[in-house]
C-alpha cells in the first residue's frame, strides 16, 4: 500500500511517499481502507521527533480517518466488511489501509461525506473528554477557548454553544475572529490587539478555559478565571513550564488540569467513543455541529499540508485525500 513515512526527525520535507505492507487485524481490530485522513498538530510533533507513537502502534503518522471496513478481527462483532466508518487511530492514518481497535470507530454521521467524517475523531474525542468530562462544562457557564479557529477550536466553540455555554475565543486575525463568531462565539478576541485577561474579567471571568498554548499563557489564564474556575491544558505551543502563584489557586479555588489523548488506554478511548455516539452524533446529524474544512491535499502532498498547518494560516481542519 502507499503511505507517508517520516524519513528522519525534522520539518515537513522529511515526509516521504513509500510502499508498506497492508496491515492485518488483531482480534479486536478492524482494517479500514481510508478515503481521507485528518492532519493534526500531534502529527507534526511526531514528525519533529517530539511525540513518539505508543508501544505497538504504527510508526506512520495519522491519528484519524474515514473509509470502508475491509477486514475484521476474530473478536469483532459491531462492524462488518463494507461498513463506512470514521475512527480514532493509534497511528498509521497517512496510508491507504490502517488498523485500529474496533471500539474506536464510529459510524459516518448521516448527511456527512467521508471527507467530513475524517475530520471528526481526533478533535471531537479531544474536546469532549477535556471540555465536558474533565472540564465539566455546563450550560450557562463562560467558556474560553484559545486558538478558536483551529480544528480543536472550531469544534469546541460549536459543542460548547450547543450545550448552552457562553463561548469566548481567541484568534490571531480579524478573519479568524469573524469565523469564530459565525460558529457561535459570543466574543472573539484578536490576541494581537486585545488582552484576553481584561476581556474575560469584564464579563466575570471564565468558568473554564481550554488552552493549547501554554508558556506565558498559563499565569494569564489563571488571572482570567472566575472563582471556582478550571483550566484544562491539552498542548504547549509556547512551552510546558511557567511560574504560577498558587495562592491565587487556593484563594479562588481554581482547578488546573490537562490531558493527552494518544497515550490513554484503549478502554478509555472506547468510553469516549460511546459518549460521542450517544450525545454528540445526534447533534451532527441534526446539523447543529459539524467539521470546518480549510483545505484538502493529496496523500503525496503531505509535506505541503504540514507546512500549511504550521503556518497557522488555516481555519478549521486540513485533510489528506488517500488514493
């Protein structure tokens, strides 16, 4: 099969088209013939040598995709050959065929194409588990998401709004801020012109902040939180270290937490998939929530897709078309 491999740790240019053996399913796995695969920041971290695959996972990048089931393991009962699915992948998504635990696949929502479905798993698993399960967001609360025009951000804005929260977002241009507002943000803050701490304090502080920036944003996030507020970190574009005043955390009863998705157990990911199927897939099929697609690249153009992602010029998801 055709695939994209990482020839050495480095920039987008190290992504190389290659031939690999087609995977075979383990007892609890399915094999998907992929039509599309999503491109995500963790793929770039893996390419740069900063995010190794978990033990037993493919060394190929790619954490989500959509296509047709072409083989099932001996213990799989929920899928049959011919089913169209989208799936969270342990790796290997930049390829024509991929193996993944059957419990991490979901049906393509009614009304969505395979391209749209390929954009769902990584961001929806991440947002649901961090915003609603770990962060405990409920209707009426003030929610701030940084990077509102990213794949994670566009998903978080829509889901938080659908579940009744007041949504605020940061982004780096007026165009991106406009996109956030169209998706449901009450206020979009251009971080180049405004201080998100001051804006959030004006409205009473954020009950929950979802952050993938880290670094100097961490103490600023703490200042932007309301009493009893929660900060959830899912990435650190500006670094994972910061000086924090824990007196503020104690006095205002703040919670600082975070998670990464890929290292979690198969069972934990399966539980997230079950929650999405029950609570989020109906919203997608009703047209209340959906993926925002920025651009599509051929599999052989994976390096260009990574360069575009790392330029931060995109709004929403970048997709690889597998052929």
